[in-house]
C-alpha cells in the first residue's frame, strides 16, 4: 500500500488519494461507531432517536453522557460503549493520520539516506 524505504517519495496526487481514502475510512468507522451507540441507547435505555444520537455522540467524542441512565441494561451498555469508544477513537485517529505520518517518516529516511552516501 505504501512505498518502501528504498523507493522514492510518492507523487502528491498519490498521497492525496491515500489521504482521501483514509479520511473516508475514518468517517465510515465513525458512522458505524455512532450507529452502534444509537442502537444501544435506543433499545436498552428506550431513548428517542435524537436523544440516543446525542448521547452516543457525546460518549464517542469523550465528553460523557447527557443525562442519567435509568435501566441496568442501559448502564452496562453505556459502560461497554464507553470502553469501545476509547479504543475506536485511537483506531480512527491512527487510520486518518497513517498516510501523513508515513510520508513524513519516508521523507525523513530519504534525507538520511542521501546524507550517508
């Protein structure tokens, strides 16, 4: 998917295509994580869809829930969703920034290889 250490730096168009693909995958992951949260809050806590949306968005963004939870199943879901959201956040950030970091490190290695010759 990416060029190796010995290959030259990818063309800017190739880099931007990679960046757009990783942004698209990141937004797709956010969409599915949000959907999981909305479904959980709607079915376990019996929240209306709008309230389920805002609670899932607040948990997914790291802000915390909007209101108190009433059911035991809802509380268990919220705890599991909060743990999932923390891991999803790390995964999504890595997915989005992978092309940028790869290009930065690749350029750094190419400069070091030129200096050592």
